[in-house]
């Protein structure tokens, strides 16, 4: 197995140490796994919020601005 060295900022080293402790593995094992996933294209996708998925729809519908909070709109609904 080849050996490489790299410099990490303190914050990144702290995150790496925490991940290694949580998974009960060495920092090298964590780095190897993450690097392999990244190079194979199997790294987890970036987290996306519901807003990110529907941002293009926000603000395009007409209607009362208090539709979700005004109980008067629910009068007679479901009868």
C-alpha cells in the first residue's frame, strides 16, 4: 500500500477525527473510503431541501396570502 501525506486545516482534521471515533476506525481508513467513493462517483449526493426542489414554483400561484392559516377558508370543507 502506498503512503501519501497531506495538510488539513484544523477544522477538517477535527471532523475527520470525530468521524473516525464514531465509526471506530482509523483516520486513514475513513479517508480511503471517502476518497474511493468520490473517485468512483458513488459519493452521497448533496443534501437538498424541499424548498430547493420547489423554488421554481414559489410565488407563481395566485390566491389569498393567508390560505394556510385562515380557518374561514376551511368552512364547509369535506361536507
